C-alpha cells in the first residue's frame, strides 16, 4: 500500500517539525510513501499497524509514524480490526 507524497508532505508540514536526526544531527531525510505493516499489541491485542518511515540519509536512523493514527489512510485501507 502507498500513500500519495502530497498527502504525506501536508501531514508533515502541519507538524511544523524539523527532522534533525537524533543520532547524527543531520537534517536530510527521506519520507517513504510505502506503508509497512508491523505486528503490534496495543490496547486491543495483536494486530497489524500501518507505519510510514522517515529515514536519515546520513546514518539510516528511521522514525516510524502510525499512518492510521495520523489520518493518512482512507477508510477502506484502515482494515476491519478498527473499533
């Protein structure tokens, strides 16, 4: 699954946050449009959580943002495990 780059940029622009790497302090990052699904056991048990990655171009440190929580997924993409 992919999220449009425009939609991602709008989300991160609204955060108004500089993505300086906490490891190497570099400010050059890549926002990946491909959603990664990882198993997660938060609140309701084990399920798959859709994550967006932001990667430091210098050292490779990676931040993950939950695409569902951030409102980046359409209703059809959210899955049937939502409550």
